[in-house]
C-alpha cells in the first residue's frame, strides 16, 4: 500500500510501515480479517530548523473484513520573511484489500484564505505477492492562490497576482521483501501541471511563479504544497524484534525552479505495547535555492 504522495504526514508514516501482504481468500474464525490493522488513531507533529511546522491527526477505521476509511486534519505553519502563514488541512481516504491486491482513493484539501486553495485526488492500486509488490498511482491537482508582488510601476498596495495550477500525475511503486526482516521499496511520479497567472495592477515584476504555488519546499514539512514536475523515492526498512528502522531518499524536481530538492530521512517504529506505537523521524532537505535544513518529527499511534 503506497499513499505517501498526498496523504497527511501521520497517515504516510503509519501506512508506509504497515506490512504489505496478500489477503487470504478464505477467512476462518481463528484468522483475523484482512483489514485488522486499519483500526487506529494517530497524532503527528513535524518541525524544521526554520520553524516551519505541521501538526496532523488521522482516524482510520475498518469497514467489513476488507475495506477501510480514513479521516485526517490539522494545520501547517510556514515562516515567511515578515510573517507566518498557516494552511488548514483536511483529508479523507478509502480502500479495499483483495486477494493479492489492494486499492485506495484519497482526497486532500489545503486552504489558507485567498493565498491558497488546493485539492489533490490520489488513486493507487497494488498487486501483492509473497515477496514482491508493484502498483500504479494516479493523481490530480486543482490549486489556486493570490498574493502581492513587486512591479514597475508600483501601484498603491502593490500588484495582485492570481495563479492557478491544474493537472494530472502518474506514477509507479513497488517493493521487494529480501528477507523476512528486510524490505526495499521505491516509487516515482510524473506530474503534468498547467500553470496560469493573472496580474491586476502594474507591469513586469517577478510574480508568484516562484513565490506562492511553485515555491521550493524548504523541508519535508511543506512538500505537499509544492508544485513538482518529478518525484522519486527510494527506501529500505529493517525489522528488529518489535521495532523497525527505515531510511528514505527523496529527489523532487520543482516546476520552474532551478535544481533538485533532495531529502534524506530516518524513520523508526517502536511498539511500546500491543496497542501503542511511537514513530520518531529525523532528516535533512537540501536544495540549490535554499541550502540545507534539518527537520524532525514524532507520531504516536493507538490501535484498538
């Protein structure tokens, strides 16, 4: 199961660490249902060295013996030059676990007044074997925003620019269970966004193309609000008793921005009790435009 492109950070961490296995064709009274691990609530917080922060929560519930639904929400906070902006996040997702396959559909909405209104749709289907898994990912974004930019001549209050980003994305993902305790996985996405900009007042200027909807993410905290053209993720996970450690490398190409945004992160999942799991995260993001910035986070999950 791979929903890590657009789900909130809390859902990403939990779903990425769930074991991918084919569902049993026949359920007995002694065999748990295929969706037994999908009943949980999770709280997740991330923060980077530049004081950007994300606080998100996820509620996941099984439906029948094979389906599941999720609701998520929270807020991200981005430090600007003279002020801080806040983005409200709401997400919903549903999925089904079949015999040797699973599928999901997720919607993610982000809003910050007139500055940002973004809706992402993501669909995923995965075919699962005993040691291998592979699948397809589909995506569609519809985002709009506006802000003030410097122009010549400068009108009173500055020039207002409105920008719209819309278009699909397509990707692949897969994993190999090298040993019972060691898994490697990878995913890649291609985005075909169309960008349009309208300016009210003034002529010339820098505009919002690199200022609002297409800004380079300074860390993983703001990745979901960045307009990407390419995305690649490589990861490995090792199980050690009741804990696991994952290492991930992400390479993102930001649309109309120079250079790549590279992220390296380490994620641990530690089972405190059969009902409680804690997941700390540390990492660093580096780009040509913004240099390097470290980030960290922690998630707490309760199953019942």
